[in-house]
C-alpha cells in the first residue's frame, strides 16, 4: 500500500472549551482521513515558543503564547492523500470573517484571535509540528477498512 501523507491539527483552547473537538474530528473522519495520533495537553510556554517561533517579535506574539497556554488543546495527526492541503481547505481562512460556510472556521469561529484550530501549512511544517507534539511510538499505523473505497 502507498504511504499516505500526514499532517498536524490542533484544536485550540477555545475549541476545546466550547466542546467542538468531536465536531472537528467528525468532519475529518467523514472526509475519509485517518486519525493516527491524538492527545489532550496543556501547552507549556516553552513548547508554545517552539511551536510559534516564526512569529517571535511580531506584535501579536505575546498574546498568541498567552492564549495557546491558557487551557488544554487537543493535538492530532491525520493521514491521507493530500491531507495537508485538504485539511487547510477544510479549516477555512485564518480570519473566520473570510471563511466560507462549510469550513471549520466559517461554521464555528467568529474572531481571528480565537479561530478554534491550527493546522500545518506545508509538509515541512507538518513534520516539524508532529515532532514537537508526538513521539514516534505515539503514532498508530493501521489500515481502515474504508481505505479501499477512498483510494486507488
């Protein structure tokens, strides 16, 4: 079987506190993606700084770190063909006001500072982010019966 692409997705504190984890997981499962790792954690300031390092020095950085460490998040790894690009599309625009109906942010978020999910923006970012949040032995390798219906 062909090796599938993987991506990192995180339900942010606002999504967890609003009880949206199940909705977000369901959307991805219905699409046909496979959940291969998931855990709920409260992000430390050190991990937050590594995760959002490219934003250091920007005006919104301190607020971003404060928000992402304020309550638990649910970190996940999803697998499937073109999963990085497709999950980004399913998330919608960073600013929910610009997100189409049917997207996670278009349906579930109101304010850019609390836009419920983070997802990797490239294969390279996915690799980096997965390694920040998961050890190799925390990632499950298995086959879903539906994979034969989804892929050639």
